[in-house]
C-alpha cells in the first residue's frame, strides 16, 4: 500500500511539474514506536529540519510548545481558497499548468 501511495504522490507531482524530495520515514532510523507529534518531531530532527509546515486542519494535533522545545518552528498553511475546489478533476483535465500556478500562488503560511 505504501508503494502505491508513494507512486501516486510522485505521479501527481510530476504532472504538476513539482519536484519534492520524497523520503520514507522508515528509512530514517527513528524508533518506529514513535507516533503522532513525537514521530513528526523525530522525523524533522532526523532530516536536520528547523521548521515543520502542516496543513491547516492539523492545528489541534500539535503543541507549538513541544515543537519549540525541540528547536523546531511549527507553522501551518492557510486554508486553500484557489480556483480548484477538487484536485482530481483538475488533474484529469487539460489545465495542469493552471492548477500548478494556482497552487503556487495560493499556498501561503498562516501568520
């Protein structure tokens, strides 16, 4: 299942001409028993990160203090309010460049 999800992510990124670095957490050597917030903090630390950016719906999942104590700046994206209410029809249509530009234009960090 993980291979399927990773391939879907890569196909979507390629279609939108985005070039993310995809790294499986299982390859980072962190304790697999760590879950939720503790797991995310361990992943960011394993990658040498200083900031973690999450979708806006995750605000209730994470403690800014816990991230701060770990030396990580916790940030959230603003809710997407672009032209495309659903990504799948846009991906299947002919407007991939429009979708990519819309994502780049509207993807912002919350203040």
